[in-house]
């Protein structure tokens, strides 16, 4: 009971992190900035301007904070971890330089190439190479994948199955919808996707239960890409031998390479993996932080002193035997979204039924795009709630999760009905 922790963020992922931190034997106190109405049930909220490192540092100094945990990609990409470290505090989260594994697809692909990490063949085009990018996209085999070379909230990737789509994707990305960072164009990887999280101090690491996200908005993986519509863990697709391959071919060379180049990665390295029908992994993407909504499922099956684990990673003293890889059964998280997401959607619908859903002791409702209006809980985002259930089998976790989803009401409620269906059908 010694860590005084400040967690930064306000989504469903941070709600899950807050819940795991607050029950950790090593956690003496947890603050969350800015948090949300669900996180307020677990911890004390503080209204800091998280874009301003001085504000965050002042809070750390005034409150004797021992560890800062940064949830989302934006502050990491902007260098918040560096500024807090420079102020003398321990941080779980990568430096701005290491966070480029996520904030720049081009940096990430170049790093994988240098370190020999398996990934799709690619070419990188700068903000002034629009014509070259168009030419390359036109003559590439189909499908071809066009990615914006900067942060785009999970929406900067187009898998084009026709030349017209490929050209339109490149054109759109050069029109400045997201910014002017150029594009990466790469080959299409065939297989099934999984998310593997490595908690690392830059040298040592532990992996958590592999998860599978559901990125498309519609059942049967149809419609647009989203931030993620649901997840489950552990994903049977990632067998022990697939996980061994991910460790040896992806995590270890990546951590070693970044460390040797003077940009060690400290925090959670999110490995987005495509597993082919031979069980061979290739990297689809890296993220510099926990996945959302995978975290809501992964932490539900993790038995560990999460506060101690993050603190040891932040301090360069991660003990690889802190946790075993044995998961506590299965967990399924179904995201309740707002109709229209990932495009425009209405806000302000009144949410009811959460207590009823959580009457099942195996169910936890994580809050994402929610707010308070008077005494009402209302929707304020595209992804509103994450309904997680545990079970001794995946089927049981899925059944409990969907039963709980039905108890929650709001006028714009929308969700996928097939989370984890591929794994247990
Ligand atoms: P990313 O943000 O890079 O993870 O891309 C979003 C989604 O697009 C991924 O989760 C995949 O479903 C898909 N995707 C991205 N790159 C590829 C690729 N090279 N081959 C096949 N699918 C891809
Ligand atoms: N669920 C995908 C992500 O967090 O990027």
C-alpha cells in the first residue's frame, strides 16, 4: 500500500485501468484526470488540463504522486511522459520518441524493417509526395491498404478492394482530413487479427492474455472501421505456439531495437497481429498504449497487483515472474455505441439500467462516452459503455455480457450481436 497514482484519461479503457489499479494491494491512492462519471465510482477525479504538462506536474508535486499512468495515445504522442519524467516523477507510458510506433505509421514500418519484424511490404510517402502515392496506389495489387501517417483515432486506414477506392483514399488523406503527415501504402495481410499487450520496462516484459477486437461497426465484420466494437480474452486463435512466435519475432526484436537506438519503450506495447493459417504472425500495427476495448476484457482475466506491475515497469525493474500468463477463465466486452457511429451521432440520450446489468456479479459496466445532466447519466460519445462479463468458458462470458446489454437502455443504443462468435461457434 504505497503507490499514489495519477491516471490520465477518460475512456472505457481508463475505467478498466482505474478499476484494476484501485484494487491492487500496492495502491494507496488513485486520482484520475479528467475521468468520467463511471470512473468517479472508483477513484477521485481531478480536473487537470492534461494537455498542459505544468498543470500535471504541479498536481504531482502538491499531492506526493509516486506514479503517473498515461492511458490515451494523444498525450503520449505529444510528449507528456517526457515532461513528467523530466519533472522527477515515474511514468508508465512511453516517451514521445518511442510513442512514434503508433503516432507515425511510417516510423513504425521503418522500425519493423530495420529490426526484421514480420509485416506487410510497404512504401512511405511524405506530405509532398501525393502524385507518387497516387501512382503507386494505382498499380498496386488489390486489395491494397492505405494508411494516414499520423494519429487518426483508428479511422485513418482504408482497405481498398478497387483502384477507385485506393485513389479516393489517397486523395482524401492528402486533402487534410486528419492533417498533413503523408501516407503509407501497404500490402494486404490475410488471416485473423489478435491484440497482444506487452507490459515492459524497455528490457523485460510480460504479456497479458491475448485478445481479439472487432473493428468493423457491423455484424459479420461489415461497415466502417471503428475504434473497436467489442473484444474478448483470451483469444484461442493465439495458441501457446503463436504467442511464442509473437514474443520471439515481434516483441523481443522490437524492444531490443528501440532500446539499442536510444528510444526504449516503457509502458504497454500493443501488438496488432495478423495470424495466418499456418499460425505465423505479422504485425498490422503497434500502439503505444493499452487497447480500447480489449483492456476491458484483458484486465478482467488478469490476476496481478497491477499497480506494482506498472510501477516496476516505470522504474526499470520489471520482474517477469510478477504475473503468470494463466488467465482467470474468459471475459467478453460488448461496446454499446450511439447510432451513427463512427460517423455523426446524436448526444444527450438518457441512460438507464446499469445497476440492473451489474446485479450479475460477473458483470462490470465500463463507462466511455458518458456525462452527467442533472441527475441523469447521458451519452456524450460514439462509444458509450462497455459491458464486460467473466465466465469459466467463453460461451458463458458472452451469454452474460449480452444478457446485461439488454438491461441497459437509451434511445440511440446500438451494438454488435456477434462479439466472440468466431471463437466459440
Ligand atoms: P490499423 O489502424 O493499422 O490497425 O488498421 C485498422 C484495421 O485495418 C486493422 O485492424 C485491420 O483490420 C485492417 N488492416 C490494416 N492494415 C492491414 C493489412 N496490411 N492487411 C489487412 N488488413 C489490414
Ligand atoms: N481497439 C483498438 C485500439 O485500441 O486501437
